[in-house]
C-alpha cells in the first residue's frame, strides 16, 4: 500500500512543480486540470505526510522507553500507546483515500421504480419504495421531484421516475439499484396469506451534455396532452413531451413541467443518462459482473433486499445486514444499509488494488 501512496506523493510533487511553470501558468485549461488533480490527491498526500511524522515520533518515544526510568519511562510508554493508536487511524484513513472515487458520485440522479412480480401488490410496493426514497432525500435536504408516473387504480405504480438534486446524491442512491422484494399480507388478501412481490429500482447519474452526445436525428420528440394532477391546466397546450431514442427503442414521457421545452429537456436528459449507463457497463465488464444488471427480470428469485412485514425485518442480501425496525426503514431510514454497502464496496476495491 505504501508503495502506491509514494507514487501518488511523487505525482503530487510533480503537479506542484508544473503549476509554477510559466508555460503552464499561461495555459488556463492545463492549469485548471492540474489544480483539480492536485485537489483530488491532496487529502491522501497530507495523510501520508502526517503518517510519516507520527511514525518518527513513535520511534523516538519507544527509544525513550528503553533509555529512561521511572516516571519518564511511564510517560513515554503512555505516549507510545497514543501514537500507535494515531498511526493505526492514519493507516485506515490512507487505505480509504487510496480507493479510487467514482467521478459520478457528486452528481444528481434519476431513479426509476417499476413494479415487478406480484400484480397489484407489486405496484403498491413500488409506491412504498417511492415514499421511502422521497423521505430519505428530504431528510438529507436534497430536492426530490417526480418526473413521470404510471399509476394503477389501487394506489400503486406500474412505473415512476423521479429525480434527486443534491451534492452527493448518486454516491448514496447508487446502492439501491436492483430488485427489492416484499413479503406481507396484501390488503386485498381475504385469507390472510403472505404474498411475495417485487419491484425493480434503477439509479442513473445525471450527465453533463459533454459526457455523451445524442444525434438529434436519433430522437423522435412529440408533444402530447398531459394527464393526472394538473392535466386540465396543461391539456390546452399539449405540454407533455414523449422522447424516443430510435436506435434503442427506449422512450420516456415527461409532463412534470408546465413548459413543453422543459419537458423535452428533461426527457432527453433521462435518455442521455440511460445511454451513459449502458456505455459505462460496456467499458467496465468487471463492475457489470458485480452489479449483475440493475433491473434484471423482476423475478422473485433476483433480490438485493427483502422487506418482511410479519417479522418486521429488512435484510440486505449483499452484505447480510438486517434491521428489525421496518417502519423506520420505510420512512426513509436507510443510511445503515448504505453506510455498510459503502464500506463493503471500498473494501472490495482496496482488495483489488492490493492484488494488482
């Protein structure tokens, strides 16, 4: 690990030298790129330098323990314990900082929830997940907005798409991608039998226009009348936008905004995010194998998390973590799972680094 960190320190020092070069100072683009790279490396370099300083202090303190007697030796021994604890903490911090960051982590996100297996109950569960995520986003002072919804007649959703705007939204929501399973007695079940239903969740970071370019000829955009709440106001001007990406056949209909132009822009942004996610999967087959696809088939056997109502338990199957406070989880308290998944993800990436 230290060899890798020393390489980072060497690169950091080289960047600082380059940033004093008159030719670089005259090149605004190059200077900005170097400044960003230096910023990305700075925390790890500072942790390493602190680590080296503490390591030297620890060697000095251990030497004092050997040379001194009585009270001085006892004080030096106490300092050794403190320094050893500090050194261990710095080791952990450096390991964490060494793991490469996902450059998309700070972005806003689009989240799509679709009812899977289970009929009406699956749609109701999709609505429960939507509420859970909206509460979670609001609790973090982010801004969630429903962009498109295909509701059922029983208070559920066949499909619902929403956005979350907030710094770091993708870093938290990305672990929610996959199949979620619920086990409970549906309101429509007269015999009191427990049913199993699923809903699928896909999380996509919002892309900058430069990330992936869509040829306008590949898009078919039509204006349609809106439906649902607010529809009477918007039907006069047909403000809903249906955006189809012709090469892939994927489409989205957006009616959340009162302007046709705004709905078109949102629709294109969602298509863009989907295409970027597909491209990301192609470029990184190892990650694709780990994630096994966000959507899957929606079959009951494909699951990342189970919400068991009779037992009041929520279990994340990727890390084997369970919570027995299901009401709190459904009210948006999902940080315990996301925190544990983040740690597991970082540990896996660090193990891969050590093997390389």
